[in-house]
């Protein structure tokens, strides 16, 4: 049996909330640089962490356990270079089973650009041992932990006055919802985020009223055409 993730308190963030949140995360980098503070590198890392979680629909632990070598080329998307797909090796496990692996294709080019820039220009600035493969590093050269991601998310959320029920996992819900709103095949989205059952993906999905109205209109139009 798998742990249930569809708690009522977990909802997708709206597109507006996502934009405000990511803009705030980016602003912290500029603020730290402008004030000459030490935390600019960590702020840049964390801003990229949140972009990856939304862009690829990953969980906190999955994100924390990523290595630089988990990105691969996708021959069907050569324009994304070495970041065309992401190998998630520490997916959520079922009881008594090892972590589930999955390959998630990159579908948001802007998120690819953010991660690529972090890998090329920010990560090398950390004083990590050569054998340290972790994608997200700490000031001491260790691996960023899931708890630290959760804490930084809460700090930004509270600073913006957003709903306190929002947690990093809501970025994953948002990925699912917004992909489906944008016309992605639900079966594709299900594979992307590693859900065994379509019903789980449905629990994650909180499409907007405009989307529901559009879909209802299409259904009605098809029904009317069929009756003619």
C-alpha cells in the first residue's frame, strides 16, 4: 500500500501564486547581492530548487536526492541540450519496496534554462569535494536536505502572506494541474509524476473554473453536433 497524498489541505497553487512566489525567490538573490550579504548563493540555489520542483513535478525528498548526473539528453528535444530528461531515482516507495525510479521529460524550457544556469555558474562556487555528486549543495559542501527546502518555502510563503496550507508539495500539484490545463494528455502527466493510478493524478488536479467551462462547452458542442 502506498501512502495517500491527496489530503484536502493540499491544493495546487494558482498560476498567479506560482509567479509571485518565484519572483519573490529571485528577488531574494538580488537583495542579498545588493546588500552584500553572504546568503546570495544559497538564495539562488533555493530559487532554482523551487523552479525544478514546479517544472518537473518532483517531491521534496526526490529533489533533495538528485545528482548532477541525473539529467540526460532527450533525442526528441535536442534544443534542451543535456537537460532534456530527468532521472528520478528516489521516487516514493510503497511499503516493503525500494524507491521507485522514473524518467521525467523536460516540458518547461524556462525551467531548463534556470537549472542549466545554476549548474554552470552557481554550483561550482560551492566548496564541495570532487566526488560530491549532489545537485543541491550547502555551504559546507554537503547535500541540501528536504527539511531545509520545506523551511525556505515556508519562509517565502509567510513573507508573501500566502495561504499557510501551502507546502512545497503543492508545487507538484501545480505541475500536474497546469500541464492538464495546457492540454497535456492526462496519461502522459501520470507517467511524468510517477503515479501508478490515474485516480491519484485526478486527486492532484484542481483545474480552474475557466478550464472547466471551456471543457464543458466542448462536450456540449460535440453532443449537439452528434444529435444533428
